[in-house]
């Protein structure tokens, strides 16, 4: 047998396979396709302080080896999550981790404080790839002082495990990884989507209503692997890796690059049971290659 358990902050995941925020709903939507209780964790969709309608349609576009999205954090707010969603998912035998988003530091803190009171929410994922409206739209995750400030402020408000999700749209991922580690992050997750654009040559107009959107899927995997590897050699806290994971081999590559756990995102839209295949594949890889503990693979890339 293979020991698949991994440690993220104060949390013990029974295995390293989880699902990415925004790509798996709240978990119960996938019950017809798989046993969601087998997952190490479910990172539920982005939650903000109040209701958000999201961006106008069209807000998704297929691209070569990937997709662009500009959904715009559509959700009904943290109070709705607490009253209507939380009761449906709190008893899963899998860690429920809420992706926390906001337009101001005060909004991030408000959401974190409310989630801190929920017994069955052991962790949050702080999404700092959001524009700071008080700073003219500067994205928290691409401005190091802002990344530090929001991480430090939420750290004071949330007593449990805090994972900070980093933006790849920066020059030096090392700088941001070390910055949020110093500001109190228990772990980091990366990468969030890369900024991209799709153009309709016939109409000579952008495909997305917002012109630009976030690129995900296999196209971003080499960039994501590079950033995970760089972050692994920059910080001491665990890393949750994501970006184009479509199968078990992809997931193993992220672990070899330094990820303690992985998130599966875009692949869920193609195969809603893909995470179970990834989990089984990781175990098979360990058995076939003589690893009794998946932790022995973390950062085992030979360079």
C-alpha cells in the first residue's frame, strides 16, 4: 500500500488530489459522476462579501490547448454561502476550502472573519488576483506591497490554515512567494490564470465581453511547472500546484517540481471524473516505481 497523506499547514490531506476553485462548483454538483469524499480537498468557488452577477456574456472562449474565462467571480456572497451552501457540504469526508476574493482589504477581512466561525471550514484560499478598487484597479497579486498588506490583514482575521493563491502575471514569482510567506501564509497555491485575449477575425472584435480573460488548461502547464519549481526553491511553506493538469502524469510532474498537493481545474469540464483517475494514477505510479510514501516524490526533480 502507498501512503498518500500530505500535510498543508495544520491540515492533513488524505491524498494530494483536490479540485480548483471555479471549476468544481461546491462539490455536490459532481456527486453523480464520482465519490467526492475521496478527494483530499475541495476548493470551492470564489466567495465575496456580497452578491456579484459577474461579467456580461460571452465570458468563456475555447483556445488552442486551453480556454479563456472572464466569469467575474459570480457568486451570491458569503452570507448566502453560510446559510444555503455550507449545510450541504459541511459533512463531506474531504476538506472544504473556501476561495476568498474581494475588491478591498476590508472585504477580504469581512469574508475571512465570517468563515473563521464555521467549524467545518478548516482553511481558506486567499485569491489575490483581484483588482483593488481603492488603488485604481491595481491587482493585489501583481503589486508586492498590496499582496503583503492583504495577506497580513487576513492573517489577523483568520485563525486556521490560510493558503494564498498567487498570480502568474508577475516578473518574479520568487518575490511574491517569499512576500506572502513572510506575511503569514501557511501555504501558497499557484498558478492562477494567465492574462490572455481571443479575437474573432471575421468580426474584428474580441471574443470575450471584457476583451481579456484568464487562460487555463494544458497551454499553461509549462509556465505553471516552472513557477512551482521556482517557488519550491524560494519558500519553506507547502505549495499546492495547478495549471493544465489533465491526467496523473501531469499531477506527478507538479509534485516532482515541488508541489505537496495539486488542484485539477479545466479538465473537470472535459471529464467530470478526472480527479479520481488522477488519484488512482498517482497511487499506481508510486507502486510501479517503488515509492511507499507520496511525500518522497515532492521536489524530487533531478536537475
